[in-house]
């Protein structure tokens, strides 16, 4: 902006315009040069909730000449007129108590809705650049917003976002195509060359060729394509200035009555028609159901999906309420009859006050009571549903917890005072927030506990919500708890979140991720356990085991199985592991292992004493109320070093085979062209190197290596049976490469008998 960063910048434009008005051009024609002729100008478009933050930060940190384009027509008209003249006299900020003194404008800030509605007016102004905050809102190229903002004549465009990839790789293309139109070609080219290969390689059923191609494309995207238009800054830059964040996922069993009603909804004829829409029709015509007796209706699909999501959280959400409109009341009455066929249904007014209708409430209440033992704790609770927020408000009030609540209907001029109250008043314990209304832009660093009560299909919404507390300025460790309805549709939503978060890691960093799921996004032939209607309308805990837990453990066991079978170690690794040999192990007691061995073969990964105590207290509390499974989200999306080794070996194998074929072909050609050489080779056999010795043992097969290391794990007491392997597989996957190799090197020094073993996949 050609500023000096000193007070001399103040009123620069106003003085210039005043001088220009003394010249002949103004006196005769009443015209002035474009606003950006002497100095650059900028239009900033941001969500309405953060426009005050933008203006406040400019006022605090810069001498920029800022104008705010908000309010009604009467308030906005002077902004456009004065910008055309090259100066902008702005009085009181229309939506808060923030006052910007009379000044000239380098920068104009406005909201998405106003920019879209007034696009023709704004586009007629002389902008040097356009900046869009939360530019991922343009991910759908056919939306009205994207079409409007693509019409800007100004081609110097910048987008700010924390989530360029939210649901698919195609969103990255859409953003890039707005900032630099045509840079990455057309959407079809991007899908065929980038999106599709990356998705195929992410499947647990991917072929070696698909995996190798995906790795190659991810590397090209990260190293050669993104640097041209994508500047990424993460919290890793200020990691030394931030505390820790623990993102715990809690799988909450549905209350018994919730589960009964959930099963009844799944058996509704309309739902069954959706489930079997691609199966042969029951009438025997030979046609598929959706093209015969039960036509497919996407509206019905969305309706029953919303019913299952509501039911995952609170039974009362499917009952008729006084605030429902006519259509909602009629729909809820039909659901009420399905859920309670014997007319035993409760009334909404009383049902939402009953904890037994919500499997998550016991977990939330237990956490709130546990955290309240320390008066300095402050809690953010996010939910997508306004009705659910009202229910939570009632329950929080019934426990005498002091709170504030923010929804989309909260007036703009009340939001900042509410935020300031939570930030500064030690008596305010809880902030209830609608995820869509307050999940972005807010700075709530006084909170150190975050609860995501219901997950979003879009993982970015939940990640941004928890980062209201975990951001620059936070001085305490932040603990996040995501509450999921175990076995219900919410569990599938979270599994999709894992899939999408892995896409982010692959797209941004070419990270090699664990391939948990068979399904491939946007491929109707490879729906797997993630995609398709049949996965939506089912309970995901068949046989009592949660589908997410099963998928994660299966993938981790497969990785461990490969590592124990194929990963090699060196003498250097064995030296680092403590230099133990077979004789040493026989003389040492397992309880006396120290150094690296003690850390690797302890029951958990290294943690500080305080971390262990705090984690154990919460885990014990969760177990005591019936929670059988939790995990850390950050552990699930870590780069997979074992998979990296597998891919590395696979690529080496594929490159060695052509080389061997070429060598054989070359040797054959030489032999055919030179008989004398061929005869001399037959007379002089080639010496083998390294030479075979009698005391040399044959190389172990992968299966033999696996059995020996499994027996070693049992001998040192790390596992007692195959049932202990999932926990060890999870811990082994979290070790860095050096520690993994040292662990294997240590196992290779343990003397074991030759009794039969078993596979980690047993």
C-alpha cells in the first residue's frame, strides 16, 4: 500500500484530494483521477461477524485509511461517493461502538451479502486488489456468490482461508480458479489428473499401481503446483508460543430409548425403499427399485438423514414443538407415531428436560462437573442446532452454571459485549455457541475446554470452532472433546471427517496417510463402508463393535503385521536400542529395563506425570459412565511411517523389474552377437558375492520374521495374547522412524523358542 508505517501516513489521501480540488481539472470538469492512480486501493470482503474485527485491527496496528461499507442504503451511499473522489469520510461504525475518525480510504471492508448484492456498484470502483476472507465460500463455482465475485474486473485477487480443502480436492481448484483464472486448466482436467488418482490411492483396497501414482501426484502437487499460487502458514510457525491441544473423540452410546426409536425409523417403508433403491424391484419386473415401484426422491433422503442426526443427539428433537411451523409440526407428528406406536410418547416441553432421552448428556454433565473443580476452567460448547442449544441452555441452567449463549439471531451489536463478558468475567463458566454463527472469527482464548456436541459433515467447521480457544494468545493447554452418537449416523459423519482430514494432509503436504477405508469418494462402484445410502441408514455397531474402532484397528494391525514381517534393522539400530544381545536378555529382568527399552515397552507412550494423572482421571470417569471407546483425533491422521516404507519398497520393486528385464535383454543380445564371448563365459563361472559359508543361515521369510518377533513381544511381556496387539499397534504407529527401528532391533536380540506363533491379523 506504499505506507511508511508512521503517523505521517495519516490523512495522506485527504490532503492529496484537497490539493487536487484546487487544480483546473476539478474546477472546470468537477472530476478527479481514479482513487488508485497515486496509491493502491483495496476491497476486503469478509463474513459480517468479523468485519468489526478487521476494522478494529486496522485501527490498532496501522495508519491505513479504512472505510466500512455496511448498514442501510443511506449509510452506504456516502462511502461509494467519497471513494470515487479518492477520500472517504466515515462517521460512527454502523454495527458497533467502534468509531473511525474522518479519513480518506486506502481500504474498504464489507460483508459477503452486501458485496454480492452490490457487485455492480463495487466493481465500478478503482480497486488495485480484492481480498476475500474465508475464500473457501467460493468452492462451488455455480453458486451465486462465486459467480458474482468472479465478475470483478480487478484481476489482482487474494483469498484467505484456513481450509482450502474441506470436502474434496476440487475445492482447491475452485479457489485457485477465482484468484488466477485458468491457471490450473478446466475442472475436468483437474479431476482426471489430480482428484481421481489421489482418491483412488487413498483406498485400503488400492492396487500398488494406484498407490504409487497417488504418491507421485501428491508430491508434484505439493512441490511444483501449489508454490505458484498457494502460500500456507500453519500454527507450527508459532508452535513454541502455543500450548498443547488434545482433541479427544468420545463415542457415546445411545440411550436405550434412543436406540429403540432409531431402529424403528430405519424400518420405515420410505427408508427401506431408499436402502434398496438399486436392488431388483420386489415386483419381479427385473428393473431396479428406484426405476420401478419406488421412484427415488432426494427430498425424502435428506429428511430422514436429518431425523437420524437429530435422534443421535436428543429424542425430543423429533417431537412436535410449539415453535414448529405447520410443515414441521405435521412431519414431527408422523415421526412421533412411528417412534411411539403404543401412544406412549412424551410431550416436547417435558421431554427436552429429561436426561435419559440423550445419551450424550451424562457425558457432558460429568465433564462439566469434573472441570468445575478448578474455578479457572472455562468451557466452549458448540452445536449446529438452535433447538439443541436451547436444550443445553436449560440443562446448564439447571446445574447452576453461569453462562452466555450466542446464536445466529443474536444482534450484531450484542456480540462483542457478550464475548468481552466471557473473556473477562471469571464467574462466567460456559459459552454456548451455534457452530455456524460463532465457529469462525471469534477470539475466545480465556477458554481452555471445548466441547463439540454434534459433529459437522464438513470437518473444517469443527476444526475452526475448536480453534476459537486454541489460537495465538492462549496460555493454557486446550482440551477438546467431540461427542458422537456411537453406532448412529454421527459415527459415519465422523468417519467421513477422518477421510476428509486425510485429504487435507495429502493435498497440502503430500502426507502418506493410513488407508483406513475401502470407499472412494465420487466412485459409485467403490462405496465401501463410507459412501452410499446403505451406509447412511444402518447402525454402525453390529455385533457390539463400533465400525470406526474396527476400521482403525484393522488398518493399524495390517501395518504392524507388515512392519514385523518386512522392516529390517541394522547393527546401528541395535546399538541405539541399548546393545542388548540374546545373552544379555536372559540375564535381565523385564521390570528393570531402562532407557529406550523402558519407554518403548511401557504400557503407554511417554507423557509427563501431570499429563498422565489428568488423562487418567478423565478416562476413568468416562469408563465409569459406560464409555468403552475413545481416541485422539490427531493420532488417527498422523503421517504413517510404515506405509511410507511400504510405498518406498513398492516403488523400488517396480523400478528394479524393468532394469532386470533390460539387463537380461542386453545380455541375450550380446550372447547372440558374440559366440566366443558366450563360450568363454561358460568356461569361467562367475564368482558369487558375498560367498556362501557353511555357518551362514538362510534369509528369513517374511512369515518367519513375523512369528519370531511376535514371540519376542510375548517373551518381554509387552503382549500376552492377540487381544493385546491393537493397543501395541496404535502405540507403534505413533513412534518416529528411528524409534520404530530401534524397537524392532530390540526384538531381534531376544532369544525365543521355536514354538508355534500366530499372526497379528488373527
